[in-house]
C-alpha cells in the first residue's frame, strides 16, 4: 500500500480522538539545538475534515485492533480497510510535515496490534527516534495503553510532552457492557501512576531550579523530564444512557484524583454494522459543546458539578442556553451584582463575563467606576449581562429578574433588548467594532 493511501486511512481513523492540544508544555526552541519547537512561531495550521483547526500530525500507527469495543469503528469485527505505518514511516512523515511548516508536532495513537506491550513499544520507538536520533523538539502527544508494562509508560513520559489514557465512557457499567476487554480499574491505576511520575518530575525540576539559582551561574543541574504537559483523557458522550450529570461528576473526579490537564468529550458517531446495544442516531453536537462549556466552569470559574447541572432538567444540561446563563436563571435571587463592588468569585458567576474580562474589570475599577459603555468596549454581550448586574450608570428595570419570559428574551433569537428593558436606551445589544482612528 502506498504511503499516501496509508495516511488517508489512518488520519481519517484518528479523527474520532478529540484529545489533542499542544498547550501547557514547557517551552523549547530549535535555537537551543535540534529541530522544531513548541512555541508555535512560524507554524501553519492544518485543518481536519470537519473544519477544526489543528497543528498536529494526528494519525494512528494502525487501525487494526485485537479488541472488539462495540462503539469503535476500528474494532476487530469491523469491516473497514486496514493499514499500518512502520516506525520509520511515522518518523519521516512527522519530520517532512514539520519542515513544510504544516504542523508543530505529533499526536500518535494506535489500535492494539498484537498485545498492549508490543503496541506501546512501537509508539515509544517513534517518540524515541524523533527525540534522540533527529533532535526533534516539537510537541509529541502519545496515547498510552493502560495494560502496557509500567516501564514502557515511564519511557513514553520521558519522550512525550503529554500522555493520555482514555477512560472511554463515563460509567463503569457502560464500559463493561460495550468494551468488555477494557478494565476501568486498571485504567485508573495507570492514570494514578502517571500522576505520581508527573508530580515527581515537577518537584525535581523545581529543586534543580533552586540549585541553579543558589550556584549563581554554575553548571546546570539535570532535571528528570516526564510528560511536562501532563495527562488528559477522553469520554465518548451519547453511546450509553449516561446523563450529563454522570459525565460531569466523572470529570470532576478525574480532575481531583489524577490532576488531569483536560477531559475531552467526543459525541458518539454511529458506525456501520453497529451492535443493537448502541443508539441508532448520534446525540446533538450541541450537547458536546455544552459539556465543554460546563467543563470550563468547573476548571476556571469555581463552579461545582452539582451547581452546573442544576441549570438543566433531569440531569441534562440545557441545550438552548449556555450553562452559566442557565444556572443564573435558576438562581435569580443572587442577582443583580454590582460590578464595582463584588469580588472576583462573584463576578465570575455573572453570565456574559469571561475570566479575562473579570480581570480587566477588577484592574480598571481601582481608578474609575465601571459603566455599561466600558463593558461594551470590552466586547461583552450586554444583552446577556445587563439583567444580572448594576453599574455606575445602570440598574436593571424593576421586576426584570422576576419576569417569566426572561429566558425567552435571553435566547439567541429573543426579542429586542431595549424594548424588553434588558438594556438602557442608546446602548448596543451586541458588541460593536471600535474605530481604528478617532474617539472610541
């Protein structure tokens, strides 16, 4: 089979894995010697078939697999075209793509070829050859196999920037039913092992940095390297009957127990010749989007999983409204909040205010009172935020927060904001572009 044909098959097969992102690793530059960097300078992004912008060569080593997971297009019983790269082919592809400025690194996963150990050894060989033979300093993300020998996982962490082990499904009983060859307990044991090694390496690097400072320019102390960008995982959403509440509770547990950098969600996609146990249609893609928004609230906005899910009904997130707005409508008694007085934690709970915007408000209000026009300059969605705040020149119209139709007014296709009393007269309901010259 020609290399181009293999690439078409194995790049397409990798599209079901969402857990690739090159953020969070240590900064390395080719000026220090070697090839490539993780800083993104001069890197052109490639586009996945679904339109997502990516900058990693994202492929499988092979789409052949001895496991027969019901939800997987590459399961052993699936009637799909199979292909397999050699280690040398993956290495050459990565280097060639990088030299052409298409990518900034590699995301490599694989079906189970003969055994977990054999497959993991092949993945590690790719990373080792890139790093040691070719001096590649770009980003490498390896999908690791929990059943593999811990020594192989340890070597993977020495070469890769990020490691990930997919928990696959949010509920243990679902994994047992749909992927009986996978063991949820072993997956978590492997994740715990990765967490320990990552934390040990981080502590050792911190100690080495202290030694360098103490020696004032003396020889650099060598610090062990182990997956500096941490570990991540992925859950398939919609392949079983798990609610969003189950998904978010599982995510919160994973973040707390294993210090994951990211939990990715992938909406289940119906596959040919699917088992009867699987749903015949895919879940709405907006469900995946709402879960990512909810995950952001857990990680950066101080929300608990119970608070986020309370904005919906029956353990599911509201598909029409973003999770923070849905929560605010269920907790109207908290609002309105004064943007010139409340603390950071309270501001983070105001619909329409992002974390960066909150920091700008906190900084600016030290020298002047914040007005609605100031929020407009920060490109805040005034239509969304106005009912929930007071400012130097704004207080929501009496009774607005008690209106039964407020939800409808806040929907994307809701009524005119000014006429409904959401905004003071004269202020735009949408962010406006500022002029390049002249007064703002």
